[in-house]
């Protein structure tokens, strides 16, 4: 699910944030999708090799 962002026509006339946060409901859906990932590229790409899926599980507990 793409992160909501400000339309281009609005970006050129002000300095508000371009990317917006997920709603609580959308964040939960994305986190559930992340936990089920079969190939966690995020862990391999992380310089400290943090297990993002385990981190999400611990926060949800």
C-alpha cells in the first residue's frame, strides 16, 4: 500500500510535508503484511540486521 502523499500541484506552492503517515488502520494492515513476508529484504538491508518482523510482533504484544 503506497504511503499517501501531497499532490504535485500542491507541493510547488508550499512547504508542507510531501509524504503523510498511514492511518492507524492502514498501519495495522501493513504491519500484518510485513509479519507474513517470506523474504525479509529489510533485515538483510538493515545495517544492524534488526529483525523487523519480530520487532512488530513485540510491539503488538
